[in-house]
C-alpha cells in the first residue's frame, strides 16, 4: 500500500511504498527558516521507493553542517516545502510530515539540532536528543 502526500495547492503530489526508516524532528536554523516555524518533523523513507505522481517540484540547494548539499523540494505555485534529499543520506528521502495526506505518524524517535531549539519549545517526550545532526 502506498502512502501519499501533496503540496497545499495540490499541484505536486507524491507517494512512497514500504516502511518509514526513521521519524526525526529537526530544530536546525535552516529548517526553522525553511518552515517558518520552530523546526520540522520528518519521516525518512528509502529514496528508491519515493516517487512524484503529479507536477514537478522546484528545488533549492543549501550546504548543511556536514559540508554536503541538502536539496529541498517545494511547489513552485504555492511554495509548500515537501521533502528533501540530503547528500549525507544518499539513499533516503526526508518527507515533511505536514505534506503527508495522513500526517499523524506517531511519536518522533529522534530530535536533532537541539542546540538550536527555540527557548519556548520543550524537548519531545520519548525522542532521543542530539545536539547536532545525524
């Protein structure tokens, strides 16, 4: 069974099959700015099992703390951030939970860049806390 998602306007849609390999909340400064929020909840899936089913997303590349490129994908019409493909995770796609058709994927397993977490946000219960990236 495929899991699906889309941007806000519905122009770009995707699906993936298989299991989620990790559930990670990122507090890094880039994710804060990219989301316009305090960070981003992500589900990590095998890149080979992820595909675009409608539209063509635009991309924005930025160098991460690892020195490698984080390729961000978003809708050119509505601007929704949908997923990223970090070079540091060559075979994985990190889907932004808010773009999933069913975003309630349960507890985040890992919270990264807690050194950048905003002061009014508390640590996530049950999530391993990591100062930097993975």
